[in-house]
């Protein structure tokens, strides 16, 4: 504030805004004929609302003190008896930005909705990723099932052939045994006749 006052850039009946830093905020200055009113706000606080508050304080101060009384106040703290009530009322009125500024209140609501929508979009994207993962696993299972089916068909054919071979061997063996037993009897019977 001292740098701005010492710079000589201030003129009568002027409004000036200086951004000090993101952490400290923004300095808003309202000059009158003899006085300079200043308020330090967050950088997010709307400039027009800060100057509206300064105009109200300037008008209230002019009503309470008058130009001669203001000109006589040169020491720090001289304004306190005039300004304490007005400052409390201004802080109470302008402290809640959503209550004072309908645009800011709507902006806060928009930010809330935006945050909710971003969360919903993130969930939809996560669900899409999960669905894609499930589709990939389903495709892998389908491929594995087809491979299993082919292998089971091959095993079924191999078992069928093995079973056929065992039955054929048993048939040949039984036929040989029957022939071994019956052929000598038939040969004996033919010789007797």
C-alpha cells in the first residue's frame, strides 16, 4: 500500500486494483477528494464487489465524519471511532460472497455441478475400462473354450480308436479261442464220418 501511495499514480476519484500475489491477494483502492480507502481481498473475489463495498464505506464515512473531520485525521487510528461499526457491517455483508454476488453464487453452483459431472465422467470412463477388461477376459475364455473343445474332440476320437482296437483284439482273441476249441472237435467229427 505504501508503495502504491508513494508512486504518485493515484489521482482523485479513481479506482485502482493491484494484485500483490496469489497468497496475499488483491489490493483494491478507491480515492476520493482527500481520502483513500483500501481493501485487501482474495484474488478470486470480484473486483466490482470490492469497489461496491469501498463506495458504501466512503459514502458512510462522508455522512458520519464530514470533509473537515476527515482532513483533520492525520494519525493512525483516528478513523476508528467513526469506522468500526461500518467496517463490521461491511465485513458481515460482503464477507459471504455467495450472499452478496449472485453471479459468484451461480459460479460456485456451476463449479459444484462441474465437479459432480467430472466425477460422473470419471466413473463412466472407469466403467468403460472395466467393461473393456471384462470383454477381453470373455474373449480369452471363448478362445480357451474353443481350444478345450478341439482338444476334447481329439481325445474323444483317440479314446474311440483305442476302444475300437481293444474290442477288435478281444474279438480276434475270442474267435481264435473258439476256433482253437471247436476246430479240433470239427476235425474229429469229420474223421469219424
